C-alpha cells in the first residue's frame, strides 16, 4: 500500500468508527424511549382499574 | 404541553449539525489546505485527526472521569457518576481511533505498524484500563455500589494519563514531539489546521457526551419505573 492508501484507510476508519458510534447511541436512545413509553402506559393503566369495570 | 424535551431535541440536532460542519472543515483543512510535509509526504496528514483523537481521550475524555469520580465520592450525587460513565466510553472510542490511526501512519513513516516504544505502550495500557472501567460498570450492579467502585477505579486509572502525555519527555522515544515549551513545532498553516481540527473534535466530544449522558439518564428512568411497577405489583397482592 502506498502513502495515499494509508491516508485513505486512516480517514475512512475514523469516519466509520465515529458514524457507527453515533448510530449505536441513536439506537440505544430509541430503545430506551420505547421502554419508558411502555412502562408509563403500564403504570397509567394500573392507576385506572375502575374505568375497566 | 411541556416543550422542554422538544427544545432539547432541537438543540442536540443543531449541535450535531454544527459539529458535522466543523468536522468537514477540519477534513478539508487536513487533506487540502495543510501543506505537504517535506519528509513524510501526504501520509503525515493522518496527524490532523490522530492527534485530536488522542487529545479528546486524554484531555476531556478520561480527565472528566477523574474529576467527576472525585466529585461523586465527595457528594454522593449519581449525576456525576453518569457523566463519568459517558465520558469514559467516549474516551475509549477516541483511544481506539488513536490506536488504529497511529499504526497506519507508523508503517510508511517508521517501516513498522507497531513498536513497543513508551508513547504507544502507555496508550495501549490506557485503553485496557478504561475498557476495564466499562467492564467493571457492566458487572458491578446498579446505583451507589457501582458508582463507588467505578469512582475509585476512575481515579486510580487516571494515573496513566500524565504518564502517556509525558512519556515522550521522560523516556527515549521515536514518537514525534509536536508540542514544545515554545508552542507547536509546526509550520503556521499546519498549526492553523491542527487548531481547527482540535476545535472540531472538542465539539464532537460535547455532542457525543450530550447523547451519551441522555442514555444514562433514560436508563435511570427505566430502572425507577420498573421498581415502581414492581412495588405496585407487590402492594396489590
């Protein structure tokens, strides 16, 4: 590999690592947001049992 | 209606866009504006992202872990522990970038991908220390017990940070000394590009920290909601 090859490899790897980390954080955040919504709905349903009967 | 979360989302998006713009400017600076180095040629351009990655890891990344670990032990506030955890993970990501880009620069410059010289060796040790920190957090349970263990580890582990920084002055090394007592030992245009790159990486650190701390806070919320749900189930029996 020549100098340009090493340069291209280094910059590609940097951008891939950063992009992968941002995507990973975004997915984790979306997953947690869903969990919070589900738990909040469960809690509110349990708070209003009278409305069922 | 509470406009707080929507406003925070907008601010994070704006911060992300500004960070991305600065990163593109830094990339352009490194690949186009910076002059070609006389001895190493184009491969020296790796330096403009390699050095800022190391700066983020050693500077804000792990030093924030150290400072907030002390703050947690002094106050017992879990918010310090959450930011420390976030900063440690980001520090590991940037140390990984440093350890990957270094050998890609070393091979054409020194003829080898890796040599056990002081700066490289202490940086690899640093990476293992903070991977250990993250592993410890993943097995140490929750709450104050985990926070206390992680804080002690975060303070002791930080000892390697000044060793990495000063290793090129303390021991014989082939690693270049860019920072001297009279400033950067670089051409003025190279220094300008490096400054832009350092600013872009610092912004990137802030952006990632905001995202990562939010995850820590959301995890804490999930845990609180689960405890509450369990309590109610228990109370209802």
